[in-house]
C-alpha cells in the first residue's frame, strides 16, 4: 500500500479532507500540521493586529520547525509522496534537506499567489505544482486544480428548507470588497422583508459585523463549524457565492460545495468559471448590479431553481469532490490508486 505525508496548516479543513480522500483511494496517510493560529493566546492576537508581519513570521517559523522535527528526522518507512498543501517560506537548511529527499515532492496552493506568495517557496522543489488560480500557471509542470468539496460535509439533506436565500462567505479586508458590496445590495433590498434571508460569514471582527448588518433583516449566523456550514447551505433554496477580488482566475471551494449539496448557486458572471461548471445549467450567473433581480427571479421560478440544483449536483459529484482532485494529482504524477 502506498504512503503519503501531507503537510498542512494546523486544523486545516482542506488538509483533513485531502487525507480522507487519499485513504478512500487506498493510500496510507500521515497528516503533519503546523502553526495552529486558532490556539493563539490573547497576546498573540493583539500582536498580530498591531504588527501584520507577526502572523507570516509565526507560520513560517512553525512550518520549518515542524518539517525539521516531523518530516526530515522521520526514521520510519519512506513515503511514496510528500504533498504540501499551501506551505510557507522555507528556511535554507530545510530547503536543502528537502532537495535531498529521494521521494517526489508536490505542492497544491490554497490561495492565489498574489495573496500568499510565500506558498510558492516549495514550487522549485516540486515535481509538479497544482494551483487553485488559473492565472498562477507558470509552465508545463503546473496544473490548474481548484480545491474540490468534501462530500461528507456538503451533501443533500432531507426536509423543508429553512432559508430562501443564504449569502455565504467571509468578508476579511482587503480580499472581499466585491463580496461585501453584493451582501449590502442584498441586505438593503426588499428581499429580506419578503423572504427568509441569511448570511453565514464574518469580517473577522465582531464590531464590524454588527455595523455592517445594522438595521438589516438578514439572519446572521457568523462563523460556524464546517459541518454547520454544510448543513446551512443544504437547507437553503438559493445560496449566493461571490468570489475573492485578488488573483486573476480564483475559484473558491463553495463553487463546487453548493451544487454538491443539491442547492441552486448564484455567483458572478466570470467567463473562466465555465471551464469547470456550466453557467445556466449548473449555476446562475449575475451581472454587476443585478444580484437582487436574479435572486428574485429564481425565487419565483421553482422549476428553474430545482433544475439548476439537480444538474449542478450531478456535475459536482461526478467530477469535483476531493477524491476526484486527489485522483487527478496521482494520475498526473503517475502514481497508482484504487478506483475510490
């Protein structure tokens, strides 16, 4: 049985889902995690707020220390693959030691390179690099591979919908100004007065959240667990998903997770998205300033809404789960796997 070591940031949702996908494809796995920012002390949080360089420094330090301790000094059975999920800036001694490893190293980015350039520190050592942003392709050993969805979290549920419209996604500055504008367009319209509308996500600061939604009839869920996130999406008639501002062709995981829950997705009219799902069949695209009109039209057309949800579901589960993504990685590297 083949064995993989997966290196991912502490409590990474994607890291755990990728590990489970490898196991479903017949691989033995070891998930090595570093830099759990959710366990920061109050002083660390304050320091990071005062000095924005603290977070990158902390993660890079934890990344290199973890590699020295957990990977480079590992005297156990040699793995068949070392997969970095994002990663940080490499120290020179760690870079040199990784270059001497007699196993294939590969990288899968989790963000656009323009947002987190440090993750590309591993790329020169990788036999192949997989990027979530199509604009980050840099040559023949690069493949555009957006993050898939976890079909154990995003899945259809039984029962009547709890919400008519759910707006999903965080609003951390400066990456989501377009998403913020769309949320305000929705919240200031008459839709929340006439339909059950909600928002799951956060700006990252409670005071800003309260100011943003002051006077709105939107039901706010804030930050929730991945399981609750998937449940909320599956219990909505329509989910609005607006992508990030940075990068040139970014695709967020909700783009596949929403149809994976058999829910009608409304997202921006971005031409490159059609390379992965079909507009008008798998999702509904809206033009700037037309979000409210698009959602209102779908709320009044149950047949169209259900058709989009069903067609999108079939497309998502046929090609866009984490198992499909891991299978693509293994096929590209010429490594065997079970059918999954």
